[in-house]
C-alpha cells in the first residue's frame, strides 16, 4: 500500500504527534508562500532565485501548539508568530529566547571561540494578530519596555539600552492592513477564511458547524480551494484544538480568580490570589498541560512549577 505523501509541514517539522500545528503554520509551510508573505510584510519585491530555508525549531512550543515559523530568506532570518486570541505582552522575551536557540542551531558550537567574526542573518520578528478583540492595524512591541528603570542605582532615565528586540504586531483580520493583505494572495485567502469562521460562529455559537460552513463557503468561492480540498479534515481538527485550548485557558483563569476571591475573603486578597494560581497550576499539571503554557496563564515561575510537578509525582 502506498504511503500518504508528506506535506511540506511534515518535511520540515517531522511527523511527531506531540506537535499540534495551527492552520497558519500548516498553510505557510511552503517556501514560495513565505517569500510572498515576506515581500508583502516588507513591501519589497524579491527575485525568485533568492533561497528560502525553513528552520523552525522542533522542540519549542509557543503556548500549546506550533504557530510559529522561522525561515531564512537571503541574509535575513525571519520569525513569524500567529496569534488566535490575545497578544502576549511577554512576546519580546519569548522571542529573545527563541532567536538564541535558532542562532545556536545554525552556527557551529565551536565556531563561537574562533578569532574570525561569525556572520549571522539579520533577524526580523512579526506577530500576525487574528483575534476577536479590538487591536490597531500595527503596533511595535519592545523588549526594553519590560526592563526595570535602574532608578535604585541613580541611573539616568534615558540611559542607552544594551539589549533590545522589537516585534511588529500586524492585524490581519478582514478589512485591516489591506495593502499588506492584497500583496499576498495566500494571506488574503487565509484572512477571508478565518473571518468566515468567526462570522458563522457568531451567528450560531456552534464552533464545529461554523468551521464546516466556512470550509464549504470558501471552497464554493475559490478561497483556499486546493488547500481545503486536500486538508479539510486536518483544518477542522486544528481549529477545534485551538479553540478548545482557548476555552480551557479562560476556564483556568476564571478558576484562579474565583479561588483568589474565596481565599482573599478569609486570608487576605494577595495571599488568596497566589493560592488560586497555585490551585490552577496543580490541576493543569495533573492533566498533563505543558509547564510553559501553565506559566503563561498563571504567571508562576517555571522553577516553582517544576517543583510542584516533582511533588506531584
């Protein structure tokens, strides 16, 4: 029996069931689509002979699923993150850790001790926002916004930043950033598909039916037709998984708030909130939720979570 041919996503990520791809990363796991998207984001035109090499990390999950793509195009290293719900204010820090891993991957470990300068591809960071909450067309996030001021040392407020990382957050919802979307046919189609899913879900509140209707609509109107014909089942599973996680995260947050309120009435507000977060963390660990995801939801330090996990074993 012939094996099912591998998709571009299989080829660069490897077939590994612990990774849950987003529709975004699955759709754009093709070098030519990434070239088209990059040209739209940067408002440039690049020759087709400029190579595009995907080098997404296989062992790093942003939240619970693979919704990132890292690739080199010419002498640029581009990292794209797609967000389905809300913007994470710590994205700059997370991307700093991510880019360090990428550079480690593409350079020879011993070469850093060489007397010759190692040439590195220049990094660019993008977050493509596709959530329901209002968000501007574009916003620039800076790592330095998270730095302590240094006031305790008497340092000047406007001192030079020794380390900086900037992320362009671009709203790709329907009707937003039309110049960018028009330059990338695949992005325009993806935005239209996602918009239809949101529209149908708002109408009948049934997510699975909304996805099915959106798939049918897009196939009838020549939107992502070939992609959906080949991957309709995978797209359904991906979107349902994404929404299930979003639901779960909101439930955990509410549990934490409720625990905090209850404990706050008895033992003090701040102590109660901390207790509530720990309860949420213990419950999530028991369900096998990744520690990075728990830390992102609760704000609890990874070292503390690792201790909780060890105690639970």
